[in-house]
C-alpha cells in the first residue's frame, strides 16, 4: 500500500517520490495520533499518552528510512478506534484490511480480536466481518502470484533476493528453533 500511495501521489514525477514518502509518513503519524487521542478520550485516560505514538523510536527512523510503519500503525489505530470506541465493526475491518496491505502483521491483531469476540463476547456474527482482512490478504497474494509466478509468503520477493523473506515472524521462529536445538536432547 505504501509504495502504491507514494507512486500515485507523486503524479508520475519519480524525483518527487522521496518527498511524497516523507509527507505520507508525517500525515500517517498525525492521523494515527488523532485516532489515539480519540481513543484515550473514549477510555478516559490522559490524552498525553497518545503523544508516545508520535515520539516513539520508529517515528524519526521512518522519516529517515521511509518505512511503512507509520501508515500501518495509523491504519491499525484507526481500526482499533472504530472497534473499541465506536463499535463500528465494518469500518474497523476496512481499516484493518488497509493495514494488512501495509504490513501483514496486522492479521495478528485481527486474530486477537476474533478470539476475544468468539470466546469472551460470544458475538459470532462479527467473525464474518473480521474475516475481511484475511480475504484482502489472500487476494493480494493471488495478485502477486499472477504477476510474479510465486507467492511472497512462501518465497522471496523477486527484487529482494534472499534478504526479504516474507514469512511472517520468520526471524523469531528461526531464533527459537536455533535456541531449542542448542538445548541438549531437544530436537525439532
């Protein structure tokens, strides 16, 4: 989503893309801050806590390195706001779907919400709505397959070589596997 927006908003001017990326990140930080202020107001906690979002370590790094984190976190904050404060599940699912297009780890949040809705709230009809981000992710994977002949989930993106494995949490899984293999008598 982030490269698509940067490319589209640069209006065909390749030299403008880096500036558009910085502008997108600034806008995403501001919008994310807005949703967090609204959420803090809803749960009646000090709104100053939402400032941590804007001054977190990732914010200046994202401006220097043009990462997708501000967009992803802004969309995630919007989805959580509409879920928790407004109880508008469809808007929440739409924002989560957009966040999935920015970073796939959004699905972990959606899974948590689905578990909460199923086991604690017993609102099973809501699960269909929160399946939308999974459908969007699957459609994105099918599109990638139609364009490149392989899924990024199972192999590297064509332009990134071996560095850009796209299996979610692969580094964490590999670290745990290495740690467990080092424990004497444990095998995977």
